[in-house]
């Protein structure tokens, strides 16, 4: 029996992880037909079927699952060894595809990407911004960035910066006209910019002060599903918005927005960069994670 090639084993692992030839091909940057040929050749070499294939799905056979479970750690060790050698030439190559909402993407571009590219000029960082939550594995992403509470439990998460706060903000002209709420219940007498969650529900604004919690179903004539748009609505004087401080801070500092109910807005776990734990970590993503882990944590 001929010894399987590294590329054939990598192809099998990618297809088994995605359960899709097309998505695995997108990850590896090859044609789906190339992966199909590689896996079929591997099955012929080993003399055993490794994947169940139908017109709609792909899944490992018992033999395939056993091989994949052993391949994962082994190929990850190979990746680590290659990355160690790459350090001697001063560069790691590859593409890192990341899904994030816009405010998190801005943070990456400002504080992470410059350092990654400075250290490893051959890395390409491909960031896709979306307000909705997506399945990063199904979407072909290496990693995602979300607030800690939104990270799926089966992912490995790395803190990106420190804690954050949700803050209530409004344009000075609006507050001068309508007055400032003193306690969360006062929000019911204000125009508020409501937030539709990814699942479709309208978010209840949550507050805490000295261990006392409050949740308010606010009123308002506009509902949005994106923090940047909520911020724009507040800047336009449409009411009070409840947004993460990351997007509001520049406007607060410039005086375009004022905060209210500060004592009720407590710190929460901040942004996390997360990635699947059941897949090999490519060298480019590993280099990206190294920079993220070195970022200082700032607690608010």
C-alpha cells in the first residue's frame, strides 16, 4: 500500500469537518472535484470507504470517523512544527477569514490587523461584517468576533480587549427637550430606539445597580437590528439608544451624544474571538490569535 499524501489527508479532514465537499473546497482554495478525487483515491489506497455520500450530504463512515479522530491532533502537530520553522524565515502565509459585526471589525482593523501584517506580511485578513449571527463553520470562516454572551458554547473563545458596557445615549437636543431619565422605569415615558435580536425578538433593556436588576420593555417608533444604525438614529435625535460603548465612545467624547442612567449600566464580559475546537488551527489563524492574546485587557 502506498503511503497517503499529506494533501489527501488534509482533504479528508476538511470534508469530514464541513460535511460538504463545496465548503471544504472553499476553505482549502481548490475545486470540489479535486477534493472528491483526492478522497476517492485515499479510499482506494486504504481499501475502505471513509465517507458516506448522497446528493445532499456527506458524513464519515465508522472507519472514516476513526481515522479523522486520530488525524486531527496529528495534523495539528504538523501545523505547529511548520509554524515553528516558518518563524525562522520571519513569516507565516495564508488567509484568515473572520466574521464580525461592524464595531468589532473596526477594533480589529485598528488594533489587531496592523500588528498581524507587520509581523507576517504574507497573511491576508478577510473580514466580513454582518449584524446577524452566522454559523462560522457553515459559512467557511476561520473565526468570528461577538460579545461573549453570543458566542456558541462549542467554540473556543479568546478575549478581545477587556470588559464592555451597554450604555444609554441620546443627542443633547433630545435630552434638552425631553429631559433625562433618572431610573430605568422612566424610559417608558421616552422615545427609545428599539433593538431586534437575531432571532426576531425585541430586546428588553437590562440594567443593574447595587445588586438590583431591572428589565424594561421600552417604547419607540423605530426598530433596528444593527448597533451602528441605532447609533445613527440617536445622533439624528430620534430618541435614546442602548448600545455597546465601543460604538458610542467617539460620539460621547465629541459631545454629539450624552449618556444617561450611567449608574445602572454595569460592565459585562466583552468581545471574544472564537473558533471551532474540533478543527485544526491553520498557521495564519494561530498567528492572528497570538496578537489577540497579547492585547491589554481594559476593565471598565
